């Protein structure tokens, strides 16, 4: 997953609970409610996520290869209940995301990012 957003990019976002794998979302963690996180959904409700030495496995199927140091993982296996999502930052090797704090609750989501507006030369849908 290559980063698609940078600091100071302007995006169009809307509140939506029509969520799919690879959607970018904004959310707050209860432990830090003033900070807004932007992450990509990789695990949907009722899915099993596993980090092997070289791959991320979702429900027994390879999703993507990775180079994450296993010492940075809070666990190697997670199960999302019916109201949880597993999210990763596009810079997932160094990102603070579900591999560190576990799945997020759907109720924590503020917005779904729809479109990158600025810089103008890089206008694209996400």
C-alpha cells in the first residue's frame, strides 16, 4: 500500500457507514479523542486477520506481503466482531494503527474520505 495522502493535502470527506475494504476513513480513538486518525480499512466485521512472518492473511487468504518487525505488533492474530474494523496506515511499517491498538469500533468513525482535492495536479478519487 503506497501512501496516497501527505501532510497539508486537502480532501473531501463525508459521513458514511457504507464501508469497504481499502476505504480511507477518519476516526478518533477513545484514548486520544482530540486526535483524528486517517487509516485504510483492511479487515471488515467478522473477519480474522493474521500477520505471518511475511504476509497479512485475511480469512485464510493472502491480502498483502509486509516487512513489519514482529516486535511492533501488539498481537499476530485478531478477530473483528460484527462492529469492528482492522485499519492500517498506508505507511504501515511505521504507522500507529490496528497492529498496535487492535480493531476499531465502527462508532468511532467520523468520515470516509472520498476525494483528494489539493494539490490540484494530484486530484483523484480515493
